[in-house]
C-alpha cells in the first residue's frame, strides 16, 4: 500500500483524498494521512464560507464520508514546517501533497492602509467564523459607514455581513463574539467599491441575484452604471458577464426600499488613499469624474489572497512553484496554493483529480514507510475520533439555540471538547 500525506484539511485536501480513493484498484491502494495545523478540519468550509450560506457548507458531509474510509487518518493540531519538516514527510511517505490554501490577504499598497479601522477580509472573515487565530482581532463597528474594497464574492460576503440586520445571524454559526459586535454595530451604510466597471466585476450571478432577497437592507446600484456597461459589452457578451449584468440590471431597476441599512455599489472607483489621523476617516478614490472621498470609519480590503509560505516548499507570486501540480521529487500541490485564489469549492474537485492522476503515474513500488507516527510523539493530536467529539459537541450546543452549531473560537476550548 502506498502511504500519502496531505498537508491541509480544507476542500482541496479532501478532494485530493477522494481522487486517490477513486484511483485505487485491485493492485493499488492508498493509506492517507491528512495533517492539519488547526484542531479542526474543513478549511474554508469552516472558516471562510459566509455563515448565512449554510447550503455551501453541506459539502462537509462529503469530507466526513471520505474521512470514514478505514485507510484515512486525520492528524489535526499538527503544524508542518518547523518541528516537523516537509523534508521529513517526503522521506516518510511515498508522496506528499500540499493543500494549504492562500491565507494571507493581498495588500492595496496605498497610504493609510495600516491605520486602525483598516483590515483585510483575510482577517475579518475568519474572525466572524470563529477561527482561533483571529478571536482577538479588534473589530470596532462604532462608525456609521463602512467601505469594502474589491468586487469579488469575498467582498460581497463581507459587505452583506456588515449590512445585514444582525438578528438574521441568530440562526447561523457565526462566532458568538462576532454576533455580539454586529448587534452593537452602528454601521448603516456599506459601500462596496470596484475599480473597474460592472462588466468586469468578479461577483458571480447567484450571489448578485441573492441580494434581491435581503429583507432588511436596501441594495443600491446606479442605473447609469449598469446601462453604460450593457452598452459597452455590446450584443454578444460572454455568458457569465451577461448573467451578471442581467442580475445587476434587476437590482438597479428594483423599486427602492426604505430599510435602515443600505449596501451601495460604486464602480470605476480606484482607491488612492485611506485617510485619517489615528484611525480611518475615509477613502479617496480616483474616478473618471475626478477624485471622490467616501467618509467612513472602517475599510475592509477583499482584493484576493496569497499563500503563506511553508519552509521547504518553493513559493513565487503567492503560490507554490509547480508544473500542473508537481513541485519536486515526491511533492505535489493542489487547490489555491497551486493555482491561486480562484474558483468555488467544487473547482478543487477536478483540479485535485487531475493532479492525483499525475501523482499516481509517477509512483514507483510502495516504500512501506512508517508515516508520521514517530514524529508526533510529543503532540496532542486531534484524530478523527477527537474531531468527531468536537463536532458533536458544537452541534449539540447549537441545537438548543436553533443554530447548525456553536463554534468554539479558542484553541483551549476546542482541545477540551476534543477531550485531549
Ligand atoms: P476575486 O474573485 O479574485 O476578486 C478580487 C477583486 O479584487 C476583483 O474585483 C479585483 O478587481 C479586485 N482587486 C484586486 N486588486 C485590487 C486593487 N489593487 N484595488 C482594487 N481592487 C482590486 O477574489 P475573492 O473575492 O477573494 O474570491 C476568491 C475566490 O473565492 C473567487 O473565485 C470567488 O468566486 C470565490 N468565492 C466564492 C464564494 C461563493 O461562491 N459564494 C464566496 C467567496 C469566495 P480587478 O478585477 O479589477 O482586478
């Protein structure tokens, strides 16, 4: 049997495990060890997907089915890169797959970005999703206006979370600490700014269409922005562009509503400077009509991600250096760490399947190595059984409150639930 290590227990890692499972045959079998830095698996399904999108999270059922395979083992709460190196894993396994995603938010690199009240979605999103590394993040929603920079689905998630009536979060698995802050929020206007026109926005149309269903938030797009974009794309726009513009046309032409909270879309607004003395006071944009200042007390940038490095793995431009997923020797990469932060969760399935075919074609005879066991003798490992204890405890805690789960946001709490 070949022993394979997967580093990172997010969607890309699980889909790599699934692909390997599907490539087994009478004379080829795989024992898979999945290693994860956090005490909990599921990656962005736990700490990225917006809490008001529970349907997207049902993919976790697939992950748990993969984990139920007798040849699959979870080693969570084990970090690779320092005490345990990638080189050690490479020695002890027939192949090692990096599936660690892209955790760092890209920077705007404009003046004022470091002011208090300016942060990246790469911090804000895991904060409201109870990621233990972000439970201490200082989030102050004491201002009336927030700006979200970027025109992708992450920006949309962030803007929606800020512009929702907070009681709408009660039946979700939003971190308790975040619900408390959202309920005290003074934010009533959220601006989501795109540097290009509507036809270039990276939102996807289901997310745009869903905005029409918000019951407590005005969604405001200027008709002239959308009409001009429709003119610019002409008669035969690409399918995705057409669906987006159709959805935006509907929003821009919807009867106006009169809720307390509003989400406004600004197009062709390129951020030039974040202003303020000791905290954010506004954003200066360059626009086709000259400079425009939007006064605000909070700026969240959602302009993409880059991978955090792991010692022993080559990185360039925020990604692992690779050719079709091959890195070097018996090292492979899948998911956002391989191709950059693009695509929805399902994109990782076909992506991982293609890399696993290459991996399998490279394999020699199994070397029958012993795997990670002797490297983790002094670690408190959250294995699949311990994770199930956490999972069941969180779900039980949620049941009383009509939520899918109440997530623990502290490592110690998670380790207690794991009974370790
Ligand atoms: P994204 O889709 O790549 O969008 C990034 C946005 O940031 C783009 O609008 C880009 O504009 C803008 N941007 C980049 N650099 C900028 C700069 N210097 N100044 C101003 N704007 C800048 O990235 P994402 O929103 O982080 O999402 C990552 C992936 O996850 C995407 O594939 C997304 O669809 C997916 N996702 C899906 C869901 C869902 O299905 N519900 C939810 C969240 C995320 P330009 O185009 O002008 O560069």
